[in-house]
């Protein structure tokens, strides 16, 4: 298959690289110390760059990017160790709002004027994606949600509800108890306890929601691929510089073999991700989430392996917050479990076989 990028895709990747700039660990730490662990001003810059508009269909004012286009963005963000929650607080809510037919909300999200968090996970249901214990009664929603990424910054909550519904909830109501906590990549999430919270209830077709789950799984794989590339590049450079017994450790055959195996795993993961992204248009609503689950499991395993090798070759400092590889591996650990860990995704993929 031909995986060469066209001119527009190359230019988009270059513009993202300029936006991110070189990895700055000190600036990363400073932003994580801000309320909510992120900057709303930076989010608007991301929107002005058009990276949010790619996720929405042209009929709703977006750019109608293909899955390949979106995957290339996700990979570039991963390679640049972006602190921006483009996937969980950009693509995911935009895709959900579009699936529910809320054009006004999509327009606000694309402009970057509203920051949304999606509440889909429920306590005790592990990686199940469909709501079971959260219900709607007229214009009110009740239930508990866990692992709501970006909730401390959100000015709107999109809550999945049983019977194929999506609720738009203001985050500051008295009927919501929110408990914030940091997650492994340094971002912030929350648990929510909704007690007849006032909400606008939208219909969310089951097939549409399944499609969104597949999109997020594939883009999580693409971002992990970019993170793995950065970890590999940094480790290769370190092996060429680090001296031991009077020679660079990269000259040792054992190190060379391990680096070659990491490079092979990286290229195989890239092929898997791109091949799956190119099947998006042809895959049906039932098949797409499972195809994406298989790709996510494959890429997640490769990225984790490369990350662990990178940490091991760097020694003890590989686990510190002073090096990019530590931050990258932590982000991989989060993405590898978003909408299902490897075992869950492989089980979903096997059911489709």
C-alpha cells in the first residue's frame, strides 16, 4: 500500500510542528500547575489553527477531515509531546455533538469558545462504553460518572445516558458533586455525582456513538505512534552520545539489536494504524469500532514496549520528569486504556472476526 503523504498533509504536519515547537519540559510543568492543568488561551490558538475544525463535517461548519487526516494530526501531536487534550476534549465532544445533530454546539466547540468534557465511564463497569446506570427523567439527569477527562476546565459536560441519549449539563449546578484528581499524564479528570441535574437531552443513535468510539480508538493509536517515535528518536540519540567503557553504548551489539527491534515495531505499528485509517469509509458502523480496537491494541503494545526499552536504556533518569520519554510513556499508558485496554480491545476485535 502507498503510505506517502500528499502536499496538503505534509504542510499540515509542518504547521503543527511549528505550533508545538521543541519539547520544553519546564513550560510543560508550568502549564500543569495552572488551574485545571491547561490554558484556555492555548486552546483557542489550537482552534485558530483549524485542528478542531478537522473533526467536524463540512455541513456543520467543519473541514470534514478524513480519518487519515485526523490520524496524521494525532501522530504529529504525539511526536511533539503536545500537552493539548485535542483528542479527549476536542475530537471526542465534537464527534458526539455532530452524531447527536447539535449544530450550535459543534460551532461553539470548533471556535474554541467552549471547552467540553465527556462523561461516558461509569463506576464498576470497567471499559464498557454504553451508559447503563445514568438515566434521564424529563429535563434532569441522575447517575455517577468516573474518569471525566478535562472536567475541571469544562464549561459544558456531555453526559452519555441510558437509552441512547446524550445530556448537555452545566458543570456548576448545585445538583452536581465533582471530585477532581490528577491522572498519570499530568492532566486532570474528575468523578461526577449527578442528582437530578438540569440538562438538555439529545438523541444519540447507538450506531453513531459506536462510530465515535471507533474514531477515538484509532486516533489514540495514532497519538501513541507519535509518542513512540519521540521515545525512539530520543533513545537513539542518547545511545550515540552516552559513553561507557570508553565507547558510545550505541556501538554495543546488544543495544543495536534492541534498537533495531524497536524500529521494526514502530514501522509495523505505523503500517497498522494507516491501513486501518484508510478503511474508515468502507467499514460499516458495526465493524469500524472493532477494526479500530484491533489497531489500538497492536499499536499500544508496540508503543509500550518501545517506551519501556527507552526508559531502561536511559537508566534511572528515564523515569524522571526531567526527560521527555517519561512524559511520553505516561501519556501512552493513559491512551492505551482509553475506551478499553489491550485485552478489552482484542476481545472486541476477536468478536468481529
